[in-house]
């Protein structure tokens, strides 16, 4: 049986909570797990999970992961990677930043080696990793540095199976002031090529329809509100269309996210993080999935943060985690 890795993320956040609720004896995750055609391997600190299970009133009995042992579908095993200092739910500790990155490194290396078919990531806290003196802008960029490729961040809301909303980003975790300078014709054409290729292989469509946002209000209003659409985005789309990509735009973002457009689109390409993702998260927060395209491995993630204020309280909702697992399986050609 194939194995799917799941990193537990920031140990003080809700990552351990979500995973315990998924696989603890008293949870309602048994039916979900039983349908999975893979073995899940959870990466984390065993001591953190023991303490968090006590807080939540849960028990779990996941055996240690052994890459050489036979795997079993619908089961969970645990890969123990200790933290540097004890963890208290809801309280960040910069000394544990290396533990968070070690989880990502081990899962990514396992994917590259064929030990895992892909990886699902629980949320991390970018701020505390940077507080530890480590330059870190997010999972997307970090994993690309580890395994190679040109990462493209895409979120999808799966609550509407007839017309699932998929939003990819030309730029990811940048200050807004840096976005215009980061957008180039080469960037747009590269992102469109990756987005088109991955959608073709995943959806089985020869020419997925991709709607592309402009950068400025009203897509620049014929140059009166900015020239990026004329000088950069428009020429990039022409080049993409010449190569066979069905890219439409640049379109005003304020009217693009309406049913008349979305019902006929396979994906949206937004120019920056907060242009496209607020709409997607409004449509399906808690059930959406973050997908990294353009990597040589499969990686999906939850659509939310570490939620430090509810860690250990039992209030964490696991819908996005389950959706991320199912999405990773779908990208691997498996179904539950």
C-alpha cells in the first residue's frame, strides 16, 4: 500500500489537535480512515501528541513508522521527530522552529525517495520561524528550495463539486508594494505554463480555461489606472495563447469572480495573494485546500493558520485537513 505523509506543523498550534481528532480512538475519523487507499504517516513529536491528547480527552495508539515494514491501507503510523524544548499549547517558542522545518525536510525527502506518494502539511507560523533567525516566507517557497521546481500556489474550494473554484497566484507571499515590480512577462508565461500543464494532467482536460486577473482596478482602464495590463500581462497572455494555452484576460478582478465567469472557468490566475484568496476563502473556508503546483512531488495543505487561541481546546475543525488528504490522493490518481 502507498503511504501519505502528514506533517503536524507548528507544535503549539492546532496541527496536533486536527490529527488526533482524525485518528484517535474516540474520534469520528474511523469511517474516513477506513476508506483511504493509503497508510498515513504522521510526522511530529510523540510527547507533544501525548500531552495534547490528555488536554483533548483522547487516546491514540499509532505505532512507529517503519519504511521497511508492510503498509496497511486506512491506518496511521507515527514518525517521531522531537522538539527542542517542551511545548505548551498556544505559546510559540522560537527554539522549536528547527523542529517545524525538520518535519518538512523529512516528508519532502521521503516523497523524493518514493517512500511517500505525497505530503499534506498542517499549518506553520511564519513569524516564529523568522524570529528564530531563519528566513522563511512559507511552505511553498521552502519546499521548492528543497526539491526544486517553480512553485505555483493554488487554492481550491471543493464544496461545489459542479463548479469548484480554483485560484492560482502569480506572486505569493510578498508585501503589496513589491508586487508590481515582481510581475513580469516571463513570470506570467511560466506560471501559466505550469498551471495549464498541471490542470491538464489532473483534470484530464486538453485545454483548461484559465481566466487571468489584471493587476489594477478595472484592469488598468485602458492605461488610465496603470499600464501593467498593456505592457506586461497582455503580451504574456498573447504569448501563452500562441503556445496553445486557453488564457483569457486580463480581466477586472472585481467582476471576474461572478457566476457568469466562474461557471465556465477551470481556474483563475490572480496577480497577488489578497486579490484572489479572500474570495476563495469566503466561498469555502474550512473546506478549501492549498495545493503547490510545479513541484516534482505532490503537496497539499489546509486553508487556515495555526489558530493558537484554540489549540488544545477541542474547538478545531478538521474539514480542510480531510479535504487536503483527499486532494493529495486525487493528484496521485487514487480515490477514497
